[in-house]
């Protein structure tokens, strides 16, 4: 007799439920081909579903609702890593989740006033609550008194000008010793500004003052990178193999695709540059002109 797991399914029952759900969605088993073969005697398990990269679900046009429904019907609990990949790839709200132990986590909304229904509340507790809200009289531990402060306003003391101290509007003021718009005779004739130097004399060598620019890299055809800044990144190919690339992190994404096409061609495979779709941390890299370091890619990343 085959023993059932904690979810109440035998391995064969879960395998049959997965296949029935795939038929309901009109989907095949291609998304799981990295870890499972259709003609083998191996059963589809929850571990295979959880370890299927999000790339394969996207490639075969799975939606978030279909993925969550498959896991729910097969009674497979979605872990934190798979949930994070779902959220980063599809966004949106979560659907029903199998939590194990025969229960599904659901939202349970409850009004605050219903929390005491069906419970006996102590009379002393009621009185304390009423006293707290001021509904019944009780001893007040705090004694507050209102003591207004009378502060006279004195314009003389605070810097104001009294009416008797104001100047007569018809008063005439004396003329200054010199016109502010004309030059002061006491100013030095040479002026008070900075002293100007002679400046730089031109050089006889025309190449001396030229700006030296870095040569513009040629990204039209891939070449093996050189230098001290060469890093290694891993490319997980559709056939399941991992291709190691030597790159500079200041290279654009389309140049990396040229290397993938060249190395795949050397292995007898065909990965055209224009048809490649690259993902990093379950997110598609959309800008082919962006540098690898701008995507946050580092040495050893996949």
C-alpha cells in the first residue's frame, strides 16, 4: 500500500492531478523538460514544480493565475523563493495558496465591534472603560488650572518707533560730499580689481595641446576580450547546458549576445543574436545598448 503524504496525496495521485490540470489549461509538459522527461517512468512531483525556473513558464506563455492554480490543485506549498520570483515576474496580488495541513490561507476580515460578541465582559472592566472615556464621574488624578498671562505691548521697549519720534515728512536732508554714480576722486587710478597675467603662449608643437581620447570600441563583430577586467558570467541555455562567457562589465548587452551566437555556432547550435532573450534574476534585460554593469551583473552571475 502506497503511503500518502501530509497533503493527503500519493505520488501517483499528485502526478495525475498535475496532468489533468495541464489538460484543463491546454498546456503541455514542455515547461518541466529541464528536470523531467515525458516518456520516462518518473512522476511529476512538487519538487519539480518548485525548481522549474520562471523563464520556462514565461517561454510557454503561462500566466500567474495558471501557475498558482496548478500548485493549489496539486497541494504544493509555494516557498519564499518561488513566491519572490512570481512577484518579480508577474506582479499583482497572490491567489489561493496551499499551506499544508489541510488548510488554505484566506483573508479573514472582522469588524472591531464584533470582537467582544459572545464573550462576557466583567462589570468592573465596563466601569473602568466608561471612566476612561469620561462617561461616568470618577476621581481625576490630574488637576489642570487655566492661568492666562497678561503681557503688555510696548512698542518703545521692543524696538518700535513712537509717533512723536518720527521724522517730519517735509524735512530736507543735506547733500553728500560726492555723487554715488560718479567716480570717487580718492579711488586709485589703476583700480582695485585683480591683476591680469600675460596668459599662456601657444606651443610650437601642434600635438601637445590635443585632447587624447580613448579609441571607440568596435562592437560589430565579437572578439575574445583581453585585459585585467575580464569577468566570467554563466548563460543557462534552453537545452539545459550552461555556457561560460568571458566579458568586460562595460560592454553592451548586444555584444554579449554576439558572443553567445559565436560560441553556440562553434558547438553546432544556432542562437541568433536578434532572437535571444536574456533574463537576470527573473527579469528580462530589455535594453540591448545598456552596459552589463548597469544591470547589476557581477563576476560569476548567471
